[in-house]
């Protein structure tokens, strides 16, 4: 019996040692894969930054050259298809949370409902599954979010990534919203901002399809095509017609009080968010950069 117990003990030790070695090897492989993925994503991010910087300088020089030399008029070119929608929704086309913090829900009911719809559309199906009672959870999250910002007691708008919610059970949910998941739901950072410029409307000209889907549902692509067609100006009637063609019948005309249809409503921002992604691991890095004009 003693020999059997000894043999059994040795086998157990060897099994445990082999299992530990396998786990350690698996962990090292994951670390190595993650490191390589981050390195590839960082290189792509650097390449995009250099490309954007070069384009910004080239465009500035081209504008200066065009103003000094008069070119002959060219014949009208053939109609071009609408350009591809941007992957990242720019800051000018994001919903501003600050008016709700400063003046409250009663003064900005439409903005409040649009933010609640945003949470319901993009995150409820993927992130609210762990909560037993999901009824009205988007309204509770939004109210808690606003309350948490007010609790900071700061005159300046805070950074979205640094907000600590007053309800700890929602904090991990909030982090996942900020991070986003490619192919499942967008990052909250691409859809919402906190800006002291409260009178600024949401720029549809630069909006991506995620934001247009929030406002126009299945007609988002049709509205995008209308916005980037050959029209000199875009009107509410043109957007409504695009929605009818896209079979979106629940458009609220009051929504246009939040939207800016003009293409020249603001100067192009020098700030831009770039994303670099490794194709094999799907690890992505994002960074805000400032493109200086020469």
C-alpha cells in the first residue's frame, strides 16, 4: 500500500507539474501574440498619422498655389458616387451631454431621448444582458451618468474616460461602452462628447453611418447618399424624401432642431482620431492627433 501511495503521489506531482508548464507556455504564447498585435497596430497608427500629416501639408500648399495662379475652367466632370462614410464619427457630429448637466432634462427633452435611444440601439442587446430587469435601464444609466458628472462639482466639462459613476454596478458596463467592440457596437467616445459650446448643432455632413442610423434607422445609407450628392444645399425636405425612399416612416421633424445640414457650418478641426488595427489579432489602438497646417 505504501508503494502504491508513493507511485500515486509521484504521478500526481508529475501531472501537476506538466499542467503548470502547459499553462505557463500558453500564457507566454498569449503575451507574445498580444505584444506582436499591439506592435503591428502601433505601426499602422504611425503610418496613418504620417499619411494624414503629409496630406494636410500637401493640401495647404495646393490651396496656396491655386490662389496665386488662375487656372482655365474645366468641363463638368461625370457624376461621382458618394464617398465612403468615415469609420470614426468626428467630434462635430457627436451628441453633447453637457446641456443636460448644466440645464437639466426638462430644458433638453429631445436631446435626452436621443441619448437614451442611442444607449438602447447600440448597447442594450450586447451589454444589458447581465441585468435581470432591463426595462428602462437606458434611462437609469443616462440619469446616473448625468448625476455622476454633476457630483464632480466642476465648472469645466470632465473627460468621458475618467467619469466614475455613482452606481458601481454600472461602471464595468460604462467601460465596455467606452471601449466598443468592432462589428458589434461602436465606442461611446465616437458618439457622445462633453463640450461647453452648448449651442452647437450636430453636423450631419461629417457624420458616419452609426450616427445616421440613430437618427434615420434603415434609411441611414440613403440619407448619407443625399447628404453627399451633387446638391449645392441640403434641405429638410430632401432628408425626408430620402427617409421615405429608405422606408423609414418614424422620422420626428423636431429632430432637425438638433441637426446642422449646412456643409460650411464650421471650420475643419485640426484634431483627428486615428485607429490602427492588427488584422490577425484584431487588436486596435486609437489616438487623438493634431494636424498642424504649414
